């Protein structure tokens, strides 16, 4: 990428300011308060936009700091740049009333869209934080953020180059993990469904088992009643036979003398006395009366005896009826009925036990899911192993690149730099391994510079302009000369902001070409 022209319409202290940039090193020289930081901020705002903060933070944010002093509602700029062999025009309006971004290809007039990611694609996905950690170096913040370490790790795991093909390891891992979670979710759903069915079956089995125990109790109770009834029936039969025999004897006696002979003799005697003691015709009258009375007595006696017989017959019939109300046949039927119900419940209970046993078996579909999960885990582990190997290899390459840059800009004083996973710095000087705390501020800033330049080469295919804002304050003349020489050989475009003439004098002495703005 090469920035060719900046047209500051209204930004900070500048209005309608045009800056032409060239390839190689561009030196934007000026005294303090001349607007170098404003141009630097304008470059960042054009590449990544600028949003106003909310609340109290809006009082000190970049939007407020560089809001135009005159006509603040017109807050805009234009930048021309070249990327991928094509020329583009980027126009931005930052104020809230006419905020917009227009991206146009100058070669064919095609209108591109920032919302659809066209500008991000030209920047290869670079964000403002990554820009500040790599190609944009500010004297106030020469060190890199912890996010760069994470980005380098992600980039190391992101791809495995093979020829012209790229295998995106993190995406592959993400895809495998997503599928593994889907399979695990399905297995968990199956397990929960089995658990639910088991709980339901156990509940049903509990109810059926209680019914079986209840029926067993009723069967035992009915059998006891049946046995008691059989014993009672035997006793009752004997009692009935005894009663019947006695009744027959009484009937036989009554059949013999329904009216007692003494009573008959008494009646005859009364009739004779009537004829002996009374005169005619009174004897006949009393004889008739006594005869009628005796007849009534005899008739009544016969009637009472018949009634007694009928009552005895009825009592016998009621006794037999009570015995039949709850006879043995009814109790036997009840035992058979309850036994049948219990057998049905036992069959149901056995079926439920079989169903619960079946839940313990893993069916073919579930076996397939377990195999799929194991295969996904194996693939993920293999890719992680490959990713770790690739990260180690790329970390070695990255350390070598940083070491090469550091060796050149320090004139061979530090030939090897060792970086840990969190970009902690250690340097070899001769046979001594030095920690970051053991080196000077200038040397540490040179390490960070080498780290930034190596990270930019590692993260992005296209070369971006290197923007240096008062970066070399702590560099001595020798190392500054070596650094400028390295920049002229290895960077397509450099934009150097400085208030010192030292950089230009050293480049003139070293024969390094540059453009002063």
C-alpha cells in the first residue's frame, strides 16, 4: 500500500491543506505546534474512521481534540492511495450532520462500500489497535500492547502454508468443536430422554408393585375368609341336621296328639253334666253352647299347630338363605379374580423391568454418535498438535526475523533476540543473556521497533506505509543511521514526523534518499 496524497479539507488546525507523498522516506519536518501530530491523527482517522466518545470521555477524545476550530460542522478529508496495483480515493466526513465514507477506485470508477467490508479487505483486516502495534510508531508509546502477542498466536495457528494453498487451523478447530458440541448435545439429549423415561418407568413400576402387594393382601384375606367359611359351613350343616331331626321328632309328636285326650275327655264330661244336672229344654241349650265352645277350641288348636309348622319352615329357609348370601363359591370366584388381576400386574411389572433394561443398552445410532464424537476429538487433538508444531516453527521464524532486524539496526551489537509467548524480551550480547530491565531505554525501543517491523511482515502480505512520529529520540547517531538505512532498503514507504534535523542530516551523510515535506 502506498499513500499518494492527503487533502485535509477541515481537520484540526488545517483547512484545505494538500500533502503529496512519495515512495521511500518522506520527512514531515516542523517545529512544535506546527501540526505534525494533527497530520498523524488525520492519517489514522482516514484509514479507520473516528467516532465521538460518549459522556465525559467525549471531552478529551480524538474527535474533540481535532475538531476544526473554524466551521466545526464541516469535518472532512480525502486520501488517495494505491493498493494491489490499483488507485483509490477515500473521502470521509466525520461530523454528525454529514457523516459518510466514500471509497472509489480511480482506475475504473467503481464505487466501493466500507459497510460491506471493501476497505477492510484492502487493509487485510487490520484494525486501529493492530495499526498502532505494528506500522505506526509513536514516541510516547514505543512498546507494543498485550493484544499483539495474542494476534501473533492467532496468526500462527490460523494457517499452515503449503504451496499456494492455506489450511486455516483455527477455523478447522472451530468447525470441529462446533460439530463435537452438536454431537455432545445430541448425546446429552438422548441421555436426558433416557433419564426421563427411566424415571417414568420407575414411577409406573412403583405403582404396579404397590398394586401387586395390595392384591396379594386381598387374596390372602379372602382365602382366610374362605377357610373360615368352610369351617363355619361344616358346623352349620351339623347344626341344621340336628335341628331338622329335632323338628321332625316334634312334628311326629304333634301329629299324634294335636288336641290332648284329657281336653277331649273334659269336653265330653261337660256335655254329660249338662244333661244330668239341667232340665229340658235348658240342657239342650247349654249342650249346644258347650259343643260350640269345644269345637272352637279344637279348631283353634289345629290352626295354631299349623302356624307353628309354617314358622319353623320359614325360619329354616331364612337360615339357609343367609348361608347362601356369602357361600364358598363366591369367595372362590373372588380369589380367582384377584389372582388374575395380580398376574396381569406382574406381567406389566416384568415388561417395565425389560424396558428399563433396554435403556441400559446403547443402540446403533448412539454408538455411531459416540464414534463420531471420538473421531472429532481425535481430529481436534491432531490439529491442535499440528497447530502447536506450526506455532513453534513460526515462533522460531519470527524470533529469527526480529533478531535479523535488531542485528542490522544495532550494528551487530545484539545478534539474537528471544521472545516468549507474551512477547517478553531477552537479548543475547556475546555470551550473556540480558533481560529487558538490564538494557537501556534506547536499546529497548530498538527491540520494540524490530518487533513491530517483524510483526507487520508476519501478519500482512501487502506492505503498509511505516509511520514514525518522533520515534528516534533515544537513538544514538550510529544506531539511528543503521535504522534509517534499514528502512530505506526494506520499506516501500516511510512517513517520518520530526521536529529535529538530525534524521535528515544523517540520511544526507549516509547517502539515503528522502523527500522533505
